[in-house]
C-alpha cells in the first residue's frame, strides 16, 4: 500500500534537505583538501574581505602570505588566526608589508614574497581604492593614486610571480575586481577607469598563460556591504526615481564572508570569470552591449545639469 499524499511532501522535503546538507559537507571537505599545503598570497589581508579569505584558507591548511600596509593590523590578524589553531592542521601565516601606493617598493616586496616559501601557488589580488566625485573635482594626483592601487599594483605583483608559475607550469591568479570594471556609472570615473584597466589586463593575461597551465580568474562584485559605516562622501546630485533605483541595485552590497566564500570556490573549481551581482546590474550589462543609447540616457537622467553647472563654477 502506498504512502498517503499528505506524508509524501514532508518526506521529500526532509530527503532534499538531507541531500543538500551532505552536498555542502562534501564541498566543505573538498575546499579544505584542495588548498591544503598551497602557498596562497592575499593582498590587503586586513580588509573585511581579506580577513575572511585568510580565515577560510587558513582553516583549509594553506600556507598563507598575508600582505597589508601596516604591522599592527597584520599582527592582530595573525593572532586571531593562530590562537587556538591546531598546528598539525594549519600553518602560521607569513606577514609582508605591501603598499601599492608606493610602487618603488614593489621589487623588494615581490622578492620578500617569493622568499617566504620559494613559490606561489595562488595569488589573490584583493586591494582596492575607491573614489566617488565629479570628474572636474578629481586631481591628477588622485587619478595616479587610484591607478597605482587598483591597476599598476596588482598587475606588477602578478608579473612578479609569473616567472616561477611558468617554470612550474602551474598557478592561479585571482583578481577581486568590481562590477564597475565592466560597467561605468557617474561620479566614479577614476575608480571605474582603474577597474576597467585591471579587467582588461587580467583578461589578456588569462589567454597568454593558459598554455602553461596557469589559471587567471576575475571576480566582478557589487559594493562590499561591510559592518563599518560608509565613509563621508561629497554630495552628488539627487537622481530621478528610475536612475536612483538602478544606482541602488548597482551598489547593493555583498557581505565580505559571501565574497570570501566565492573566492575560495573560484580557486577550488578553477572558474575563469565570476559575476557576483544582482539582476539589475546583469540587465545593465546586456543593455550596455545591445542597447547602449538607452542605458546612457538612463544614467544621464540621474545627473541634473543645474547642479553640475554650479559645481563647475
């Protein structure tokens, strides 16, 4: 005799939940086993995303090289990772001072990174500098600083570890970029330009090094929704309702833990390109390719000429 229909649905739900749980446990186990003993470099490791990545890879048994601009935060992160950690399962991280705004130091930094373990298996370029302001108010110095941090720094570091990856015919380079590396919005000209440059560089690099067994991944995400209060920004014109809705969707944030988990999965599954955004930015990307005049009109509608005219005086 068959089961009553009133019992079948709950039973299916329980079975599905059990299968989903087992699937996640298997993925979790594989995540640890795949990165174990790998030498992983994380730039800006003291940021929200960087610290979450450090925790994930440290628990997975990776040999971490954590980079940051100051000793205090790096040592604090080191203490949080090593306290109560099992030395039989994890490795104490190496710490390296890295400041992309000081490009003259890059040669020494690369040498120090290489000396830690003699090789690099995974390079995660996580550093980023943001800037929100009208074009006419951004100085050349600001343009150069943001290009150093967002483009010249990651590309130079990637070039530095590339020879050893080529000689070993293995390696993985991950660029944690931004949706604005593929879609530009008003008042973020320098930031979007630097992210577009980085996206293009790593896209080219991916094709050039594939024959050597090296994987290059780019992760384009929306605004990082960290717990800290957002920085004080210059006032900008109030957009119309349509542009305001699209702007909210374009900057609807992702949690650092979610992005860090995506980075781990990207490394494990060797994904080449990841888009971590909500539906509206995805639609905007398609509009940019298929109907650019419409997207341009919507974005421009959010900028009031009268306010911009006052700012230009």
